[in-house]
C-alpha cells in the first residue's frame, strides 16, 4: 500500500482528519478501546493478584474484526501513527493497539492534538512522540482498582442484600446523596426575625434592613425581641453614612469538563450525559458546507488555559467586533491539579461564530456551542463596571442599611448577558444627614431552611471540589446511580421549582449503610480523593503502581472477608408459590430490568418467571437448550417482556425470543398517504393500533387508534 496509517478512536473523526492529511495517509478508527481486562482467572478479575497484579487483557468480542483489519493495514503501511485521544484512556488505547498489532514501541509514532482543525493535525504529524508508559500505568492501575473494588463489592452486595453493584467512585457519590438526605430529615428549623424600614423619597420606595443595634449585630430569635426593636424605631431616620464606589466584575473562567456540565445543566437544562454526547460531536467534526471541521477543543479537560495563538486571534476579534475598550486579558492560571498539556474547552476558530455555523448544527448543538463560544469570548473581554451606593441610617441607636447599584460599563456582559442577567437596583438621590420621618417599620418572621438536595449541577460541583473521580466520568456515575435504582432524579414535591434533585431510594440507603458499616475506611471522600492524587503521581512517574496495588489490596481484602462473615443476609421476599422444577420456594429478586421471580435454590436451580406474567400457558415450561453452547436456557424479563437467555451468561450471551413475533394482520384498508395496505400491529407496550404496512418508509397511523 505504501501509505501512512493513522489510527484514531472515532469513525467520524477519521473522515475529518483524512481530508486534512491528503492522499499519502489513510485514517481509520479503532472505535474506542479494543481490549479490556478479561473476566477469567480467580474470581473473574482478570488480574493475577498473587503475581504482582499481572493483568490479562482480552480483545473485546465486537472488536475482533476491527483488530484483524487494523493488523492487515498496519503490515502494508510505511509507518503507523497512533492518534487516540489526549488523555490516560487514549494513551492506554494506543498501547493496546501497539501490542495487538505487533508494533515496535520505539518505532511507533504517537501523535496528540487537542482540536480537530487542519493546522493542529498537520502540526501533530510533524512532531510525533512515543507512547507515555507512565500514563498507561496510571490508567491500568485505575482500571484494576475499579475492577477489584467493583467486582468484589458488587458480588458481596448481590449475595447479602440484593444490591446490583458498588464502585470506587459510584459508591462515594451515593454516600453524598444519602448523607444529604439524612441531613434534611434531621434538620430542625429555627425561628429568627428581621426588621425592615419602608423608606420613600419622591415617588420611589426603597427598603432598609436592620444591620446593628447599639453597634452590635442583632440576634432576634423571638417575636418579643423583634417587637421591642420596632417600638424603639418610632423615631426619625437620619442618613449617617453614604458612600459611592465603583465595583468591577470579572468574567468567569473558560469551561472545563465539570463547569461545562454544570452550566449546561443550569442554563440549558441538559443532563451531564447529554452535554458530553453533544460536545463529542462538536469536537469530532461538523460538515460546514462540504468542509469537515471540529468546532471545539477536546471536551475532557480540567484546564482553564488558552493557547497564546487563540488568545491573540480572539483579542483581535473582540476589538474589531466590540471596540478597543472591550478588549481584556488573561486573568487566571490553572489550578495545581490540572493537566497543563490540555486547554480549556473553547471554539477552535474565533471566526466560527454561533450565527455563522447555525445552519450546519442541530438545535442542541447550536445551543451548547453558543454557550461555549460566549463563555470563551467573555473571559477575554474587559470587566463589567458597576456604580455601587451604600447608605446607612441611624434611628435611636439602631443602624439600618441599604445598597443600590447600576451598570455603568457592560464589558464582558456584552457577550454573556444572555447567560448572566444583571438588573439595576437604583436608589433615589440621597444626602448624608438627610432625615426621614414617620417611617413604617415592620418585623418579619423567618425559619431557617433545610439544606437543598443535590441537583445534577450541584452534585457535579461537589464531586469536583472534593476531588472524587474525574469530571469525564461524572456523566456515567450519575447515569449508573439511576440505572441501579440507588437514586432518582425528580422534582421535589415540597418545592415549587421544577428543578430536579436527587432522592436516594430505599435500596440506595441500604447499600450505603452496609458499605459504611463494613468499608468506611475505603468508601469515603478522603480515601477516594487520595486515590485520585496517587493515580496522578503514577502518571508523573513518581509512584510505583505495583507497590501501590499491594498497599491497597492488603487493606481492602481483609475487609471483604470480614464482611462476608459478619454481614447478615437480607431475607428474600416470598411469593407464596413453589418452584415447578425443584419444589423450592419462589422468591422475588432484583435483576437488571427490575423485579423478577426465581427459585430460592439459585444457582442450583435456575428457574425464573416474569413477575407480571406468572406461569401460564403462553410461557413454555419445557426445557430449552442454548443453540450456541448447549447449556440450559432460562426465562428472563427484559425491557420489552420475557425472553429465553442462556444460563451460562456472561460467558455466553445468547438470547432467543420467548415466542415468535405476531405478523401484522391485514385490514383491507389502504393507506391514504402512500397507497399500501393498512395492517393491525401491536406496539412494544402491548397496545394495538392500525398503521401502514410500508413502515418505516411510511409512518402513517390511523388517528382513532393512536391513543388506545
């Protein structure tokens, strides 16, 4: 072939990059990870714990053909460039590719880019590096920790309390949600009072609030105390202090993964998973009228740094678009934990304004891109300036205060006002020594409020502030907590706001209680944060990963053994029937798709039945063997009803429909839209409707059947 082979992660990314590199390069995709830890060996860990935690990797079943094709292409190519994503996962993917394709690590070229634009790709090709094995070791250590903690704890909880899973980060996030719920339930509201003076000058009313009594901050906890102050303040109000000052407000930093997820949640109503999915497409490339181009830099970043070249172009654009007085400067550096090789999430080209690219984007893509663009531009603009007036009144030894402000220069708000609303709060013209008579004074009763439950944005912020996990994993963690039925994201029935918050379920609370009882030293915020710091140290080559794994395992393994011995087993709920196969009692269990019925003698007896459709003539009870491996098949319940599944799962994943799908029943009528025959169908929810036989080309549904 004689071409240079470039291997990237994403198929859509490969098309974009191949256009940039030209005819001498062939760009193909690995479609993400090609390998993972095997589920063989002791306890199915895929890790030889007794021999320095030696991992066993296995090519994923759905990637065998991909690896075969890549191997053939690599042999025919002059040189191979590994261009997986610029993070630990990407480095591990590059290493797995090199190993499986029999590439020489010293000869194989690793290229890194943070944006998919022609200049960035061409620059990366000019300056290839080698696979960073410290990053690979860090990712490998993280994967082994997740596998050991996840497998061992999940197996324990499934056995003891029927919980579906546990995890290094997942369980700490659940603990935060449960702790918050306990805090709310144990909260006792306390009464307090505030005193308000309703002042008026001309036609304008304004309110001052009691600030001090005889030079001290007041603590008004009883109505009698508040009434005494109101009685005392039946005297004239005299302005004792009046100050005017100018206040500047800086724009917020450019987006990191975490702050993008938070802002997209609060400003756009996007969940973390949705945000990352949209951002991935913006990064990989959008067809801008025949030219594929990545619109944003890499969306997994904890850095707020912007490249000097981008800053130069952006400042020039701001001056041209808004005027010289709006040109700002870089005003912050990265936090000590950020990886400076990355940049913040920003537009790749300042000239790709949201208006210019709108015709090529979906509504969601345009909304998220507009937010990223506005945040980046605003950061490089001058400060907004406010005129602030602070006024203090004296009334018989009681000090009341009021403030007003007005925007005098919009600065960065010129670009960001859509996302950061500002409202002037003006006071009338006032002078020091001015006196107000007959001022109405009112006492208002309040009660302290319980802490707020976590919204998705607040939970993400908490996880990041406490250094729990990595921002790139937050979307998956939040999704897992809901899929495992440990927490629900829903509206608070006691609040008027429509914002959804996390409520732990009964199973979530039980899971957390047991983990805290037996694994408190491991499943906690500090331990998890320290583990993340250690992974960073391994990535920098400062800590030996094998030594760390031994230290961890020597502490963790005895806890698991102790829990198996001491943790009581949750009593299974009886159905009140006996198993038709072995005579044992039938019980309710929690499965992947919810509650189902099975034999109490599992795994010796693998009989199961659907909870909603117990043993009946439609569900065959005859023995059925797996056509793939010959093992016995059992009935399980899926999202769309019961099905036959191989009892040798997960080694064998064969499934067979419980009964043949009913054929559409002809009605004798013709479709008014395309002329094909109308047929009677059954939806996945069990309802019957009449639709076109030409589906999916024609999606006509007869109106009178739609809502049945």
